[in-house]
């Protein structure tokens, strides 16, 4: 059944793969972006997916953005909270700004977006919320106290909200990717990749964005109606939760 799906941070990396995969399933897809206008427009021109610009850390912007999306495409029935940033630093050097920026986007952004779509999903008695967490929210990571805290918070948010949505026909689940072959990974020195990262992944390779997208497609489907409050770990065996 074709539905309206909204993917935050949906024009690049994992988000772009999710947007494409949901469109391939026949859904009407809206993808948000925060800053790179040129790449977002190129993505829209290539895929035909509608793009909208706002900052998920801004509650009022999320409400206004959702109204714009629903006016163009119809009520949002599938929400994928994918938008995220990093501001890495060892904790003794981490600034309050680095902490707040990551928490505001990667955790509070889930509240802002989900709070906006929740009343409509409850009224329609159907909804899918998929939150993109991270392996580092499960196991922690040096230099990422802010990011790991936010992504771990995403998992707690998922479990609690799943209990509230269950009787209303709304499922809330999370996907926790491991190391995925995106532009972000291209900044890692090859020596670190070969000697540190890849040896820690039992399957011996990085994941592909499309592999994460397929997890999301399942969780967003009618077939996943009995799956809620779950975290789907897609990390090549690197961390077994």
C-alpha cells in the first residue's frame, strides 16, 4: 500500500538510500536536509523525491515543515528519524556547544519530529516510526560521549514510545548501523581502516547504505506490524547486543 514517508537527513548517505528504497516500494517520499542546498536539489532532480529544508533541532521548524510536507504529499504515515551530526572530541576537550549541538539534533530531533506526526498517526490508528541509532549508542566510542549518549537515548525513546503507540496501531523501532560505506567514512585514513576498523568487523567489510535501507523498508511495512520496540543491529557482527 502506498503511503507518505518522511525521511530526515534523507538526501545523503544512509538517508538517501532509505529515501530511494521507500520510493521503490511505491511510497510518496519527502526528504529533509539542513544545509547543503546544491546536493539536495541534485538529489531531488535525480530521484524525483521532494526535498524540504529545516533543522530538526528546532521544534517550531519541524511543525511548520511537516505542515508543508503534508500539504504537498498527504498525511505522513511513515517517519524515519535519520538526521544526525557528529562533533567528536575527547571528553576533557569537549565544549558545551559540541555537547548541545549533538544532543539537540540526534536526540531532541527525534522528539521534535515524532511529536509533530504523533497526533495524526494516533487519529488514523496506523503509523511507523523508525529511528536510526548507531552501534556506538550500544557499545560507546572513544571521543563520542555526546554522540553515544544521544544514540543510546534514541534506543530508550524507541522502547518507551513503542509502549504508548502499540494500542494505536503505531510501531516504533530502531536500526543501529555499524560502520557503513558513506562519505563520512572516506575521511578515515586508509591505515586506520585497514588495521583498526575492518579487523573488528567479522564479515570483513563495511556495510552498504542499501543494506540499512532494506532494514527500514521492512520495519515500515505492513508485514512488520508485530515488531515494535525493537532494535535491529546491522553491524556485520561487530557488536552483538
